[in-house]
């Protein structure tokens, strides 16, 4: 596998893709209209320049954005982590409560009603193992 680093930055309506080529003093360029095209365009250009198959290229892509945008993206990623932790904690509490209610003899329909879910989901929670 051939590993290459590429950097994409926005210039007007295009993404300019800078292709680092190990052992070469020059840097090659390509462009992409949309960010989701950067990977393909970089692989295509590198395959031609380096005489390798595009499938043999391992890309490390760095996307350059203005600092305030990057800060906002980082904040979102942090929030995503917090949300995942919250959802895991919530599920653990649901499982504990469902098992406690089942242990006290509550019917699955009542457990589901109390926890705001179907009896089938309540049943799954009572059988959940960590």
C-alpha cells in the first residue's frame, strides 16, 4: 500500500488538493468541485503521477477550513461524544429499572408503559447482559 498525504483547501467554488509526493521536491495539485470528490481526484492524480493503481493508494486527507469553522466543527465533535455518553448512561439506567421492575413482578406491558416503550423493547431490556 502506498501512503500519501493530501491537503484540501477551498478557493472560491473549488477545492484545491495539494498532493505530497514522498521523495519528490515538487508538490502536485488537482481540484475537486465538492469535498466528497477530493478522495477520488487525489487517488486518480496520484495513480497517474506515481504509476500505481488507485486501489493501492492509502490517503491521509487534511481538510483546511477557516479557524472559526474548525473550532465549530471541533465543538460539534465534542458534543457528539457527550451525547454518546449520555445515551449509554440512559440505556444503562433503563436496563437497571426494567430489571428491577421485572424482579418486583411487574408485567412487561406495565414496564414498557412506565419507561415509554413497547413491551417487546422492555422484554429485551430485562434480558440484556452487559
